[in-house]
C-alpha cells in the first residue's frame, strides 16, 4: 500500500532524541587542535575617544599569544559605521559594551585574566542616550554622518519597509525615515466622532536565547578560512566574513552548528572578528560570550515611541490615523522602522492616514531582529487604540475590529493590495471561541480579573532557494538543504518530501551541509523557510520521483503512467507480481557498469509573492491591586497557518510565542541610566518569564491555504508573538480601568495606577 499522507500529522522532531539525550554538540563544545581562546575588553563609557591602550601587563601574562586593537586586525576596509567591517572600536567608542581590545591566550581563563589587565585611556564625551533627546539638533553626534538605514538583515526577515522618504529637514542623528500617506488627514479627523491621541513606548528587549554567541575560526596553509558558528544565516555570514577579510567567497567556509535559540538575533556579529584573529595568529581561535557580554554588546530588539492619533465615526468605522513612530536604533542602523509603519497602517481599512517614521541613532548597542521585528511594537500601540475606541463607542471589541478589518483587495499603507488573507477568519473564530468560553470568574477583593483581545500579523519573508533530493543505495532518501534548523524545519522538510515522493518520512534524512556543499537558501528567519525552501524540497522530491519512475519503466518494460509505488517498490499498476524494490533500482544506478543514472532530484524557487499570516489573541489576567502583580491565567491564540503540515510543531511555535509575548508585556526591559550604563546586565536583573508564570496556551489553527507555499503552507513563527503583549495589556486595562501605555507593565506601575483610582 502507498504510505498514508503525512501532511497534517503531528510527527516528532527528527533531532528530538539527540537533543533530549544531550548528544548535540553546540559551537562552544568544539575543540580544534591547537585552539586558542579570545576574550574581549569592553568600553565602560557610552561615548568616548580612545586615547591610549596599554596592554604591556596583559602581554606579559604566561599563555597570552596576542593582544589586538582594531588597527591590529587584518581587515583591509574597516568602516566604523558597520560592526561587521569594524568589530573592534578604532578611535571612538559609541556604547557601553563596545569591544575595544581582543586578548587571545592558550586558555579561556588566561585570556580573561589578561583582559582585566588591559588599561584603556579615554576622553569621555557627551552621550545621546534617549532617542527623543537625540533628535534635538544640538544633541551629541553618534556618528559624523548618520547615513541611511541598513535593510540587509531586515530584508532577510521580511521586515523591510517600502515607504517613501520624508523630505523635511532632519537632525543629524536621524539615520532614515519612512512616510506612508493617504487621503486628507485633516478631513479624516473632521469626520470623526471620537478622537483618541496617546503616546506608547516599548523597551529594549533581549532575545533571551539560552546559548550565547559563539564563533570558532581556523585558517589553512593556503589562507582559506573556516568558521564554525551559531548563526541563523549561513550564506549571509559567508558573504559578510569574506567582505570583511577581503577574500573571495570560495575561500571562506561557514559551518552552522546546532542553534541553541536565536529568535532573529543571531546573524553576523563575532564571525569577522574570530576570522581576523585566526588569520593574524595562524591558529584556531574560539570566542564565546559570557551572559553579561550578551546583554552589553550584542543586538537586542530596539525601544520605540509611537505617538498615535486615531479617529472613528459614530457607526464605528475608522476615519483617520496619524502617527509619529520613532525607533531607537542604537549606534548602528537597521531598526525595523519601515515594517512597523507599514503594519500600523495596513491591518485595518483607513481612508485617511499620515504615518511618519524616524530611525534615530543613540549611544547604545546596535539593534537586531527579534521575532516579528517592529510588528510587536506596532501592535501594542494600535491594538490599545482599537480597544479604547471600541470602548468609547460602547461596541464589542471583536465586532469593532471585524467592522474595520482589512480583507483581500483592500489597500495596505504602501498602496499595494492585500492578497488572500486570514485576518477576518481569525477574528471570527476568536469571537466564537470567546463566546463559548466560561465567563471569567468575578473579581474578588483586591484580585481583579480582566479579558483582552488583540490582532497581529506578519507579511512573511521571501528569498530564492535550492534543494536536492538524493536517492541512496538502500532505498532511503537524503534531502540536502542550505538552511539552519532553528525550529524543526527539518522535520517538516521530511514530511514534504514524503508526500511528494511517496516514501515514509522515517526513511528520509535531512542534511544541512556547510557553505562548501549546501545548495543556496536564505537565512532562517522571517517565517520563510518552510514557505521558500519547503517549496524547493517539494519540487526536488517530485523531480526525484519522476527520475525513479523513468528508471523503473525501463526496468519493467512498462509505461511510466502504468506504474505506482507500493511498499518501497515500483510495480505495474494492479500487477503486484511485476514489481521491483526501490533499493534494487538505486543500487543499479550506483555501481560499476550501472546502466541507470543516479536519482538526484533538484528543486529551486524564487518566490516573490508573500503569503501574509495573522493571529488573534485572547488573554485573561488577574491583577493583585495591593502588590501590582499581574498573572496571566489563560491565553488563546487563533492563527491562520495556511496548511498545518505538522500541527504539533505549529502549536509549539504558538505556545513559545505567547510566553515571549508575556515577557514583552510584563517583565522584560533593558534599561539604561542617563549616562548610558545598562542597569540589567544579568539574568538576576533582567526578568524573563519562568514556567510557573506562563499560563496554559491553547492554539486554534485556521487554514487559509497559500497559493505559493508547499501544500498551502505559510510561515508560522512570527505571527503568534505580534499581538500577545497587546492582548495582555488590554486585559490589564479591562481589570484595572487604567490604560498602560508603556511596556513592560511593571508591578510598580500597576500599583501606582490602581492607587490613584482608589
């Protein structure tokens, strides 16, 4: 019998056993012969001129092999505006945690001791720490030329903007702008029955992955460099390392080790530095960050300010939206300004809008992506406004959203039309789920309960991809892809190939080679891997099946259309006696004198059409008015997944996203003092949700199939986090009667607000 379809089946992850048994080797576990260890000397100042580096005491420590400043590195074209081209500060440091010196020694302990002996003399300069203050014309300059925003990594996440550039005069620290406009904003507010104007703020948030950043590099006698690294972006990392070193790409090999969490944060950071050190010393070098260094010197999600004004008519229809959106990019460009502005003006029908966005440089670490970059911040502001507008009109929160929700053919903020989307089906299903729930328990004494809803979505990433399906001599199949398996995509690839080829998924192995052997694939981020590489895998599997059937037709002397695959064999349809095992055909194509070509299926995609996905949330909270503590009791997520290829894997993505959304909403904040000193540089100070704080999360899957994804699938990783903080914030508003406009909603803020209303 042909194997039953695996599409829609909850299969265990192919790497689950290895990881559960502790057999997986991560980048920090690697040991190379003669390997050295590097430690960094970080700046203690947010902005200062480097006057002198005294490394004599460090060099005198037994076991120290080298001490490097930025000018000692073999990097031919250093650019201080790009950390990949200039991994150590040259003349000036621009944030607390900016690496200044790298100490390399025979052991990590020796390197750490020696790094503590390096003395750096600084001339302390004024720092611009707050984004709004940095926008003042007289604010301290972060860079002599702010330049334009860097969309390279944003594009890989599907988070590039697309708006026009503002023509107004801009202060020096504004690196880039976005502008989306439609209709007549003055007319829109004149038509409004209710106008609500508020300012919302979100904090800098770390991605919180368990495995710190790691890069291990070595160089051979011919000058070719190999880097083993914890990266989400195999080929992008190769390009960046090659450009930094001034080498052709074929002389740089990147090996992506198993990833201990990334969530969008692990692109390129340490790799050019590790590569430069190994080239300078001609020995392997390992660079592993400490947890404090993770907070000080990496690329967290940027803080934001949303000044939002919305108008709504008596019948509940939105009339206008005006916004000023500010993202604090830190010392390097690349904040998700464009996607935030685009999402702000696209989820609902808006006849009149004027959205202006500003990416501002400050003396803080450069920013990075964190799961749906920009959309989480936009959803918090927009969905808070939507809730309050519905409340002001006396309308049900979900009915109000359904009245205004965008649908297929409606205009996005950039003037493009929405394709077929599941926004409305998600809201309708959430309303049904809500109406069937038991009513929330009434508030008792100091414990107040509230329920909140919110909506959020993600456009989905796009990038070309190749995949290969190779039939092995024993009749099993290997899928060869250039991806990093960050969230179980290898398991999904096996399911896709199983369905397309006709082989049990247990007989299919997924291989993730390094850049020397892997077919091209984009970075693992932006909810695009299943959508793009999965489609290539499907094509490759169908190509392999076609090749196998052509061989079987010759072997069985039958027409291809008369053949079928049954129980790992190819047989003439309806004639079980006339059959040949797949393994026999494979062996005949892989032996001396073989008369058949080996089966080697190829698939490629260059999808340029996105398949947006949405998720609607319902959160129930309990607020202790004495302590200010907020406890999330229940969380429901209704998400359009296109086609649920592996429901268990999708549910895991949704549950994890809800947990991260809780962190955004109630706990996580990297706060800086006015001098630019980080106040939360360890897990002792940076609060993340523990298992006891995460409520039961129920995932409800809605299927609005994509026309372009494999078997109708869409990306599922980004959408479920987008509206989670907003739903919790709306539930807190429902419980306390107070609108909180800043994330996280701390116990102090709740206690203060509730005390004022008593």
